[in-house]
C-alpha cells in the first residue's frame, strides 16, 4: 500500500500540505514540490514565514480563517513555479493548498505585454501624428510668412524696375534693369512653386469647373513663347486640331499652370533647335472629351535611369549651375495632372531632347457655343478735379511705388495711412474715391478695417467707398475672404502696374455709374 507521500494527487497542478503551528509538515500530497513529513515548511521558502504572524492574528478565533495569496513565485530544485496559495488556519492546525498557475500566468503576462506594447504603439502613433500635424502647421505658417516677407520687397523691386524701364536709359542701364527684372521674376516664380507644392501636399488645392477656350489658351502660349524663343534664338511652333471643341469645361488655371511649367522647362533645357506644342482630340463621347498635349524639345535630354524619378520633388538631373530652378516644377505638374485625373508620360534621349505627352479630361456642352469673352474696358469719369486715393500700407517702399505710379498718371491725389487707426481717421475727415487696403497691418488688419468702414457709418460716402484688397498672401481663397469682408476687388503683390490701374479705374467707374 502506498504511503501518503506517494499517494497520487487528485490534480497534477495542486499540492495539499498540513502543518503544525511551528511549521512541521504532518501530511503532504502532490507532485509540485518535494516535501516530506517532519520537514519545516517555513524553511522551504521565505513566503511561508508569514504564517506565524497570521497565527498570532487569529489565536483567539475559534472558527477557521482562510487567507488567499495570488501569483507567488515558489521554487524547488531550481524549478520556479508561479502559484496561488490558500492558507486555512484553525484550532486543529494549518492547511496549505498550492495551485500551480505557471502556464496561465505566463500566458497572461504575454497577453499583458502584448497589450502594453499595443498601447505603447498606439501612443507612439498618436504622438507621431501630433508631431506631424505640428510640423505641417509650422511648415504652412513658415511658408506663409516667407511668402509675405519676400513678396513685399519684390513688389517694390519689380514696380520700380518697371518705372525705370519707362525712363531714358542707355544700353548698359537697360541691360542692368532687364537682369534685375528677370531675376526678380524668377524669385517670384520660386515662391509660387513653394506655395503650390505646400497646398498640394496639404490637400488645400481644389479643382474648379468653368467654361473656357482651349484654343485661346494655346494662342496665348504661342504669343508668349514666341518672344522667349526669339530671345534664345530658338524656333517655337504651336498647332492644334480644328476638331477640338471650341469651349470646354475644366480648371483653366491648372491647365495653364501645367502647360506653362512644361513649356518653361523645355525652353530652360534647350539651347539650340526648337520647342513645339501640339494639341489633338483624344476622344469625344457625349458631354466628355479628352485632349492630348505634347511638348517636344531638342534640349539636353534625360538619361534612362533618371526617367522614373523625373517627377519627384527637388529632382535636378542636370548639374549645370547656369540653369536655375528648385526641382519643383515637374513635381507640381504631376500632382496637378493627378488632381485633374489626367495622365502624363515622358520619353527622352540624351543630347537629342525630351517629349512630354499628357492627356486631360474635360466636360463639354452639347449644342452650345459660347461667345468669346473679352476683357471689358473702363475709363475714369470726366470731372474737373482729380480722384483721391487712400493707400493703407505699412511698407514704405510699397507706399512710394504706388504713390509714384498713381501720381504719374496725372488723375490722382494720394494719401497714405501707415495703420488701421490712421486709415479710419483719414476716412472720417476726407472723402475718398477709392481705398487700396493692405490686408496685413499692425494692430488691426485690413479685413477688420473694411468691416468697420462698411458697417459703422451711416454716411454713404464713407460706407460705400470702393475698396481693393492688397496683399502678398496669394493662398487660395484669399480673394473670396476679401469679398466676404466687404471689399470690391483683390490684387496680389507683386502686381502688374497696368493690372492695378485697370482695377482702380474699374471700381471708380462702376461707382460713378451707380
């Protein structure tokens, strides 16, 4: 007959032990730990040394008391087990039940670790997203600030160069003025590229749908780039199929931007030979049409291994320092074409030239022909005295430029306000025919000044004075924001002098006709 020590336990993961108050084992059953009668349980593991203190707590208690302990690490012959222990203290002695939960606790530990890792990963992703958002916000803020800070002096540079060109200059002076203008326009184009790529990446660029003439757009390129070709000693040809619809529906600004970037790129890398632009109808079904454009040049070309990366940002495969650029132009083209749901491909051969082929979808209106829209002309109303303009602008160079431009025309008096408070003071004391309002001013911006002029005064001379928004901020939606604030028109810096004069004349003429 087997002894109690050798008795088979009712469960392989449990051990039952009976001890006296001094820790001496009187009975043990189970295969977890090698224990025998007469041994001291207190010496098996330090954990069991708590039993005497528990006995003292319950020495006057007549009923039995249970104590449960979870996740106790017990070891025997270098084997460590994670156990739950139940101690039952009674007047007859102490019963110890040990439950081996090593596997379960290990599994729970693994699950807990995985959960913790998942929580940490989620937190890391959350922090990364927060960082990326803050980075994007900083980038947009930085670009907007750079945009304003650079365009403002550029306005003065280009404006004064334009005035200088109209004076009597000798050959050397004309050449210097031409170089200043060329480099300033180049700098302005680089800023435009920065703004465009930032808007594309942030998803702020929106496609607009309007009716326009592809043929007239192409004729405009022909006129512009014939001059460029003449200056570089190149040939330029532009052709289109007559079967192309007279008018299409699409985003004329983005189409212009795409073709202009590609043509500019072609001329930039072509020193001899020619550049051609062709347009043909790809298909026309119902109220949809697709037009193919091809820009070919006889320029430097692109080596085969670089073709796949030609539309990547900041890709510049030609290291000729004389050829300026940021490497953003083609990246912008690709992003705009994707935005319009078009397609572009490029083939090239070194020293022989490149061909950029693209297809763009458009809408068409069946059975309708839109008349050609010409820019309406305006003239200043006839009167004995000059028109008085208030220029609200804090940059002295821009103040001087606008004053010189308007005074030279001979039809205007000009007052200048450095800030919003000064502008309000001026309009309360003097009647103006038009206000040219800078949007970013110290203390109070142009939007708030405009709203105050429109709503605070019962005097129609003040409240209904034409206001043109004037800013270096060219971001999308700025014009709509100006009109919503109560302005009548909007112009960006740097501006074409004729464009500014046209807008001023238009608003004064419209006001006089009311």
